């Protein structure tokens, strides 16, 4: 006697098979589009979001919400371009007579170096800065305003030679007690259409408190572990478990070069 075919059973099995096929297809596409995280292409792009936490308001690409060119301030964008230019020259300005500062065009700008009668500065031409700005943001600088590098250093634009002069600011603002150790590493990189997407992890630790972004979102469980175990090893496994994953999107422009488009905290 022939058994009756259970249509409901067939439907369930079919649904599972379709689900598995979709998963396999997604996995195949991602694996096929994977990039070597140690390749020059990935390394150069990742360098666009890698900065000293002591400048440009910290790691501005690592916030608790999406970051793009519109959400960054003028100071942040100019500072990022300055930090990546690495093509500036150092110089010295003489102090005004019996004064603690140096001037450009009779404007008091920089604080003199301790025990010296001069102000150490760095100079960078606007054309060089614009090239780096274009590389990072695929955009052009339109306003040549003064900008800050951090609470202690400022850059002033000099119209006479189209050059930014950067040095120790007369007005200073220092944040006390915030000097975290930064743990970051790339998890994977994928090429998708005109985009290259780099996924990485971030964990900031300051005085045994764990932070997942520069907005100081605390991971209490991580902080408790560090407080109770001074010998806790901070390795990749630890950062993956208690840090946050970020997605950095780089888009190809009309010239065929990739620039930073956005950074987003995933978890």
C-alpha cells in the first residue's frame, strides 16, 4: 500500500532547502568578494580612518551613530587632512618684545616655547592640504578659516602666502583624565560594486573602564573584569567580545580612486 505524501512535510523541507541555498549563495558572494586585509589597497584605505586619538577630537570615525562628511565639523575635516598630509615644514617665529607670544601680520597667534624666545610652528601650503582633503573626502576646501588640531594647537591661514601656520595656541583647553589605550584591528574587507567595505573592532580602555566609542559608551561587564583582574590579557578575542564592530565604506570616484564615505557602529 502506498503511503500518503505529507504536503506539509514537503513544504517544510523545501523551505529549509531554499533557506540553505540562499545562505550558501550569500556566503559564496561574500567569500568571492573578500579582500586580503594585508593588501596595499586595504591598508591604504584603512589609513584614512586611522588617527592619533590626541588630535581632531579623537577617533571621530568611531562614534555611536553613523559618521559622514556632513556630520563632521569644519575643524575636524581640516584637522584630519592636516594630519594625513605629512608634507609640512617646521619653522620658528620670533616673539614680540617682552611678550609671551608670536604674531603674524601683527595678529597675536601663538604661545612661545617654554624657556625660549620663539614659537615653534609648522607650515603647509593650501594646495597640498587640498590634495589630501580630496583624497579623504572627494571634496574641495572652500573656506580657508582657522581650525584647531586639539585643545593646545591651532592653525591660522595667512593670505599673504596661502599657507596655514600651526602652533601652540594662546587659548588652551585640556581634557584631564582622558588618555585611553586604543585597541583596533581589521576583521574583514569586502569589495561590493563601487564600494570597498572594511569591518574592524574598537575598544578603548581608560583607568580600567571600557569604552566602545569616543562618545564614551561604557561596557560595564568589561570594566568589571578589568577592575577585578589586573592581569587580564587584552587580546583579539577580548576586543571582539567587549569592543564594537564598525563598518567603514569607501567609494570609487570618477577618477577611479576610493575615498571615505561613511563609518557606522554595528554593535
